[in-house]
């Protein structure tokens, strides 16, 4: 997580050819609490300074003699391999704003400067930038874990039983790594009870769930099912979780969050890899929205009537088509209502006779236990699946979340 201290200590570079503007911006940033602020009045120095110091934010004037801000951004693109430019442009020309954003700048601030606006835009960009770096660092660590496991698989075939056992321990450690992607403690949101469960197969699974408190006051929940199993699925899960977290913390709307995640998967994943996902937002009053991207139905128990509504998908899987769009649909939770979101591993769970658990059993449990609350549904789910499968190893992850509005 990015702390306030991390943001205030992040290195910042101010670039303006006028000394008065440089002094003004430096003063405004230091008043706001930023402790690592440098400056230059020479645009030709920017790329070399950034190569040496890797600034988290560059406040860049667009109109400078000799080399303008657009030329500086082109030079920065050669340094930033992932194409992420930590640039907040400074301009007095409205026509330059759109061009700057298209050139890769993350935001702009207008002259004359407004202290409140400057503080807000600088804080937002730094928070997103630091989250972006955290996500990249975590992905690199996970990629290294994948490489280590792949090397160990080749060795296993030629080693003794003792070495095989050691490899099993390494795979178990990979399972713990995957568990670390899930919330260690389920969050507590006003007027809601939340339950969630995940049982992966093959040590490392392709399902994940997460919850986030948003700056708007709403909170977000998501359950996703990645195609395949093992470390490739875990790596894909990690990448998408990082992207969702970064975008929601940046204030991006859920429709655009999924559109960007879809384009990321289309670009980075293998052709046979894709993801289904159920994502929803709620506020303390029970008003919210959801998007189901190729996911199996979610179930909404209405306390007032005892009926169960099915929330169906109307969008493509993530990672299938880069042109796909995602629209949210409204839904509300009244007092006593319960939302049940599952992966298909729940209904596809098999017993030794090859019979599937199926949707009718699932609906019967919801209908019988919902009047007693979400905890009763969770406990009945776990017991029913255990009794049905009779300890038989499953071929798909079993994951579900249950959300109850109790006021």
C-alpha cells in the first residue's frame, strides 16, 4: 500500500524556463509538505536528470525556448520502457491540453496556478505512479517465482524421492504466494456482512476475489475466474488485480476500468487465456451497479419476497476481443437481501459417480438458508460441497462470495 509519507517524499522535478514560476511552484509544493523537490530551467537537461533520479513526477512547462515540452516528452518515452510518463504539464493555452494528454502526459495544470488544484493533481498523479511501480515490482517477483518453478520441474524428473518431496514443498509455497493475492482479512463496510471462500486446485488456482474502499464512498467487490490453472493463471490474476486496483484508486469509472483491463489482457496474455469476471459497486444505502463479463449468473435473494433473481452476463470475456465494451447495470440491496457470487467450480464440483453439484442444489441452499443470514448460507455451502464431493479431488477452483445488507 502507498502511504501518505511515501507520496510526500516522492522525488519531483519542476521544469520551467522562468525563474519566478520555478520559485512559485517549489514554494507551493513545499508548503503542501513535499520534501524532495528539484528544478531546472533548461529543458535539455530533463531527460538526463530523469535517467539519473527516476522522478515520480515531472511538472513540465510546455512553452520553452529551444526545446518545448512536447519534445521533452518524446525524449522521456525513450527512458520509460513501459511508456508511462509521470508528467503533469503546465500551460496557459487551452488548446495545448488535449495535445499534451495525447502525447502521454497524465494531467495538466493551468496558469495562473491555484494552490488547491495543484495539490490535488500532484497528489493524485503521485499516488497512481507509486501504485504503478508497486504493481510492476510485484509482477517481476511473481515472474521470477514462475521461472524458478519451471526450472525445478525439469530437475524433478531426474532426482530422488527426497528431492521430489522438496519440490512439493516449493509448490506448496507457490500456493501460499497465490493466497497472498486474496484479502488477508475481509473488509467491514457499513451496513454489510461479507463472506468469501476459495479452494484452488493444482496448488495454484486461477480464481480470485477482492474488495476495495473507493474515494467516492462506494466500495467495490470482484470475483474473477482465469482460464487454465497453475502459475500462468496466477500470473494473469496478479496482473489483472494490480490493474484493477490502480485504476479504481485513480478514480476511473468501472466501465472504463474493465475496458482497459480487457485491452491489457488482449495485449499481454496468450491466445488461449481469458477471464470471466463479476464486478459490482455498492454504497452504504444499498444502491449500486454491476458488470458481468462472461461470468456465470450471480444470485440475489430478496428478503421481502423470498424470491431469487439471477444477474446474468451481457458482455464478452476479458481478453477475447480488444474492441469489447462494458456497460454497468443498476441494482440495489434492501435490508435482508443477500448477493451470492460464485465461480463455475461450485456448480461443476463432481462426486465420485461423476455427477455435478449443479445449480438446483445451489438455489435450494440459498432459498432455505437465506432467511437465517449470510453466515448460514456460507456454512451450508461448505458442508454440502464437502459431503457431495466426498473428498474427491476437483478439476476447477471453488470460489464464492456472499454479501448481506443487514440495515
